[in-house]
């Protein structure tokens, strides 16, 4: 009866027969050693007795083989001194192979039997172990040569020497390539083999790593465009030759993110654009992959070609589907991040007079003052800064620095970051500058460097410091050095016109005390960024996207926001989302109500920041409470500050919040945010 098919990738927990015990002694000795440690003496004796017949058979076979070799090679004739005289005489008297073999058998059989009996009684197993170790040797050449020969005839995932021999040390010709190619075609079986090698064959971890790559690539080939497959190959950490580079893994993660985003889109136009981005990235990844290590990269290009083909098919199908449907409006409105030239050109509208005045002052001033752009949070100051290079032209270089960057944590790191940004913008070497800890010394080194590069370049350099109030926080930690630093910056600004400072923020200089900024920068030229005018609001609502708005809706949009740029962009973005979801262009007042409900949340940034930053003190909040109650605030300084900043206007002699959405939010959410302690 034939033995049932056995899974070649699993090993029995113990040898079942005496033959298995001998086999384990020769080919699975690590498992034999581990298994034998759990034996009792009784169980050891039982397994030893079960192995005796096979030991006898093996010993007899080796004995007969040695006699055959002695006769075949006529060793007694060539080395008579190494053999007994009776053996030499047999070779002299008998020329035939058979007679010589029988003669040797008659002389040596008694010695063999006696030795075998003594060996079995006194520890034949140990003798066999040493003998097999000598025969096999460290490289196991007597076993390796037959393995290599058989592998030339048959070698695949389920039939290979690694499945039954733990001690294969020398490479078997073509085995790595053939097994990895097999795993590429049959990934699941290849995964079983790789797991077997990692668990039971410590000498083959490199082979297992190569097979794992082939398995990974094979799965990609069989299941294209599945984001869950775009994960790093599960290569053992101790195989650096098979570990992909950090750049390759980073691009792989980007591919997965792009594909997942493309598959999650429901609108055809967005889905098509997302698949186009994914396809471009996939093409670049296909080009980069063969540049990785040849130990593992050879299996991926074919799989990636399949993915590229399927991505192209999906993209064509989406294009056909999009062509047969009504186009959907692209949502060009931006919330939470500043506008930038290029993609956001369509929604950077209004403030033409401010842009003209700022550009004219910078370009025509004989002596460069310090410029100051002031405005509430989220009204477009940074957006204006981003478009400034287009306004000024090629004679100016604008270097922007966000002082909320986490790399800036004190005055020296601020100066180092500023120098690094200037050097990058001008394509200069900053010399890997480390500023001195003393503020004035650090500024002196930066000033000298700025003077040199400004003289060499020929263009005027504008250093735009966004959120400049953060710098005041660092200076206030040690006011006296802070005052000296501000005085040095003022002096530098007054005595040259090649480098211009442009401060951008929400706080007037007069409110920055100890050190007192207004004392040092009296020559500052201020520009205020306010809300959009009504004509610009109507353009921003109707021009960027082809939606149809009734006049009442646009009028109410302006009434609710009063031209506040961020709130207006949020509402318009939500309206476009509604149009895309419902596949229609005509907007209604009900749509605006839904947009307001979606936008006016507890965390709405412009209003939440007003309440928790600008109005965080009890005095300011008490003033707001009186305004909401229809009363005239008794705290005149707080009311004046709210009016100067543009949050409050007067209506028939009574103050009210300028933007109705601010009032709606405050009535709903203000009590959830406690005031800061004075």
C-alpha cells in the first residue's frame, strides 16, 4: 500500500521508525539533538533497539562497499605494507575480481562480526555518529555530489535537497534561480517553502529571503492594483543584501497611498485624476526598481509591467466613463493652508490696491524701511506673501521663513534657519554654519554673510518673517540681549538697502513689550490685510467653478462672512462638495444652510482661534459677553482693541461683531472654552 502524500514543508515531531532515526542522524542532526534531550533512559533504549536493524544494514553495506573498493583499486598490491600477508597472498594467487572479494570476505568477516557486536554492545550509535561525521565531513561532499546531480534532473519547490537535508552548505547550481522562479509562478507554495527554510534550515536564510521576494512579486503579478499588496517584502532582518533601500520602501508606501486614494474616490473626475497620479508614480517606480540590488530586484519588473498595463486600462475606462457623463466641478477652494501661485491662481482674488501699494513701496523706496503686513488670523497674509515674488519681478528675491517651524526653538536656531533658507534660495553654500550662543555675536556673523552675498548677487533680498510674534517670545526670555539684538537689526536696516525685512503677523508692534519693538522700528511701513470687498467676494463665489448661484445665495454668503477669506472659502468648498455629491450645478438656499451647518463646528479655526488666542483673557471675554447681550461694554480698552483689529463694528452707536458667523459660533460654543488665567 503506497504511503499517502505528505506535505514536504512540514517535519514529523519525532522519527517514527529505526530508519527515520538513522536518517535523522545523517541529515537532521540539529532536530535529533533537540529531540533526544527530552528522552528518558527507557525511551532511549527502545529507540536504540528499533534502530539496530538499520544500523546493522548500514554497517554491512559500508563493509561490503569497502571490500569492493579494496578489490577494485587493488590496494594490497600497491600498498602491501598496510595489509596482512594473507590478504596480499590472496591478491597474488587469485587474478579474478570475485575470487579476491570472496577471499577478503573469508578473512575479514569474522573480525567484522566481532567488531560489530562489540560496537553495538558498547555504543555503536556513538561510533556510527563519529563515522558518519568523518564520511560526510564539514562540507558533506559525498552527499552534496549526488544532490547536485539529482538537482540537474529535477528540482522544484516540492522536490529539492533543502527539504530533507539540514546540512547543505555548498550552493547547488541553479537552485536559487529555479526555486525563486518557481515561487514567482506559484507564490503560495513558494511561501510555504520559505517558511520551512526559515524555521528548519538556518543555513538557507539567504535563499529564503530571495524566495520571499519572488513570492511578493508573484503575488503582485497575479493580483494587480490591490493596495493591500503594496507592503514591504517580509525579508528577515539579518539579510541586508535582500533588504530594499529606504527610498524604494518610501516610494512603495507612496504608491499604496495613491492607489488607495484613487480607489476610494466616488466621483469619476476625481478618480480619473487620482489614477493618473498613481500611474505616473508607478512608471517612475518601475524605472527605479532595477537599480536596486540584483539579489532580489529581478522578479519585480515583470509584475510592475502587469500593474502598469492594468492601470492604463483602468485609466482609459475612467476616461471613457467621464466622457459620457456631465463634467463635475473641480473643487478649487483651499482651506487651512495658504494659497500658492499656480494651482491656486483662480482663487487668489481681490486686494488689488494692497498688492499694488506693497509692490510699489518695495520697488521704489530709496532707503529700505522695515515692512509690516498685519491682519487677523486666517485672512490671507501668508497667501499674499507667497504671491509676492510674482508681484515684484526678477529684481527681488523673497526668502520666506515660518517662525512656527519646529526647527526654530531659540534665537540662534532662528538665525541658523534663516541663513540656511537664504543659501538654498540663492543656491549658495551656507558653510554648515553653527551660530554662537550669544545672540549679538550670532547676528553679527549672519549680518556679515548677508552683506557679502547681497553685494555679489545684485538683486534685493527680502527676508519675510511669517508669524514674527514667535520671535518676540524668544527675545522676552532675556529682554536685555533682546533689546540689543533689535537695535542691531534696526541699525543694519537703516544703513543699507540691499536686504529688506518684512514682518508678517497679527500683532501690532506696540503690543510687543519687553523688549519694546515699536521703540526700535519707528520707520516701519505697515500694510493691513483685511477682509475681501463685496465685488471680490462675488468673483470668488462665481468665477473659480461653474456652479449656478441665485443672487439671494451670493448676497447671503457675503452677509454671513463679510468677506472673511477663510470662512468664505470653507463655505464655497462645502457647496462644491454638495454639487459633486448630488451631480448638479444649481445651488439653492437650502444648500447654503447645509454648508453653514457643516462648516460652523466647534473647531472652526478662524473663530476658535479668535476666542482662544485673541480673546483668551477674562477682560476681553467679558467685553464680548456684553456685546452679545446688546450692551455697551464698560471696558473701553478691550472694546477699542477689538475695533482696531476689525472684529467689532458700530451699528447705530452700539457695537456688534462684524461677522455674523462669529456671533453664531460664540453663542453656541464659547462656554466650552474657559478663559486663560491672568
